[in-house]
């Protein structure tokens, strides 16, 4: 995998981690397990059966928990830092051709930062939905976020350049919305 594709793939997975922490980790684990993705050194564990079971269970529990309006806000206190960590880890795992001294700063800044930005926008959207609909709209937002995480992670894994274009569009939309609200 060349460096540009690895970084592009990592950014797509990191952005997806901002929507759901465990969904892109699970899809990356499946890709490693099936041989579709060769992870960076030290991330071979991602393709293990144990990782698949744990990440599958965590992804299902996380996705279902977000359908409970009061629980989704409580989860955000854990998911916000976890998204940044997952984004950094996914970026580091995908940036195969970078030496560790370049991989980790890029992973922390770009992967963790991007996941944190997307997570912040997600929290804001759900909070706004909760206020405007008394929580009744939150399950629809949760479904869109989970679907977005699955779609973005899958596209990043299968078509990394298209995934990057979607990430750029997502970031532009977040920034535009942030300017409107400010």
C-alpha cells in the first residue's frame, strides 16, 4: 500500500470513528482478518478472532445504546475521548508505509483530531435534536450516525480516494454549520 492511499484510508476510518467508535474498528478488523487490509506493524492483533468478537459486541452495544435518548448523552462523555483515540489508532494502523516517528504524530493530530471534530458535530446534532424534539428525534439521528459510520468506513476501505472526498465534504459541512451557529 503506498503512503498516500494509507493516509487516505486512515482519514476515512478516523472520520467514521467520530460517528461511532467501534463500527470502523470492527470493519477494519474484518478487513485485516480477511486479508483485504495489511495493517502497520504492531496492529496484527486487529485481525484476530478475539478482536472480531470484542469489537463486534462493542459495536452492536454502542449502536443500540444510542437509540435511548438519555443514554446517548451519557455515552458521549465516554465516546468523545474514545473517538479521538480510535481515530488515531485507525490512522496509525492504516499508515503502513510511514516510519513510526512520522506515523504517530500524523495519527494523533490528523486521525484523532478529525475523529474529535466529527464527534463534536455529532454531539451537537444530537443535543439540538434532543432540545427541538424532546428526545423523540434522537433515534433517527442515531440511525443516521450509525449508517454514516458503516458507509464511510466501508467506502474508505474499498475506495479510499472516494472516502477522502466524502471526508472533505463532511468537514466542509461541519465548518459551514459552525460558522452559521457562531
